[in-house]
């Protein structure tokens, strides 16, 4: 598959990517993720990042167990701030200049989200990590990632997962599951393929932002996929 050249991307990671054996945030795993980001940054790409909070607290799951939904979602947003600070720390330990911007103001630990300031950070070569989703309950970090990708005028949204693309069934359960090289936003929505939540996919569709789904757990894969190598699926207007 020949992929288009992307310059500025938003990397969306689940909180579970940072987990290790018995650790919600494993320093060694977080350091590996930071090196992946640093490697592509060194190649001249502009990178912004959104990390979920599911390794610490998942609002939707807590609401299902009796938490009031808005409160649970706010708690989940705070978990994403913790993850953002962990990734920032790992990046700065290897010399990558980084800023965290939160949709919920907390001036003691990070900047508030200001679109023009974030754009200026990217222009100056910094990695910007967006935390706290969209700052409101009832939205996922997928939606937050799609929104920030649109605001930052990113060329693509890279979704780092534990599988190497989008399949027509769960490849961990169905041996005959078929992987797509490309697929349309509309088919993802119509077939409920769980690439990201529906509002995030629709927002990317409406702003013509390709979604590149790849396996972040494979070392060096972010750089390979960005350079047109490796295995991934592109969700875009024209696809299967």
C-alpha cells in the first residue's frame, strides 16, 4: 500500500499502552513509547499526542458500576493528565522538548489548552500532549483526539493499538478475519468496526483527516508506518 506523506500528525494512544506487569504506568514501557515518538520527531515530523486514561480509571466502566456518569468522566479526564505527565517526563528525559496542555485548567502542573499557543509549540519543534479530553463529560478521548487533530490542522490521526490495522472481525478471536489496507469512514460507521467511537470517526470524516490504525506495541513501528512501510490501515473517504 502506497501511503501519502504526512508532516504533522496526532498520535492517539490508549492508556493501556503504558501498562506493564502490575503497573498502571510502567516506566520502562513509557520510556519505550517516548523513544518511538522521539525517533519520528528526529525525522522532522511534527507530533502532538493524546493518551487515554483506561490504565488508571475508565469513566464509562465506573458509571456502569454505579458512579454518576459526569463525575466518573471527570475522574477519567484526570487520569489522562497523569498519563500525559508521565509521557512528558519520559520524553524530556531523552531530550525532547514537550508541553502538556489540559482542557481542564490546572496551572500548577501544565498549560491550559490554547489553540494558537499549541500551534506555536509545534512550529518551534516541541511535542504537544493534549490531556483531559475535550474538558466535558460524555465524550471519549477518541473524540478529544479527533477534535485536536482538526484544530491543529493535522495531516492524519495515527491510532496506536495492539493490532496491525482494521479487520472485519476481531483477529484475536476469528482466525479468518480480513484486514483492510484502506477502508472508508462510512463503512467503519455502518459496520460498527470499533476503530474509534462514532463521533470521532465522523469528525475525522467531516474534516477529511485520515485515520491510520497500526500496532504501537511493535518496536519502531510508528516510524515505519510514517515512512510508508510496515502494516497499517488507512480510514479515508475512498476505501473498501
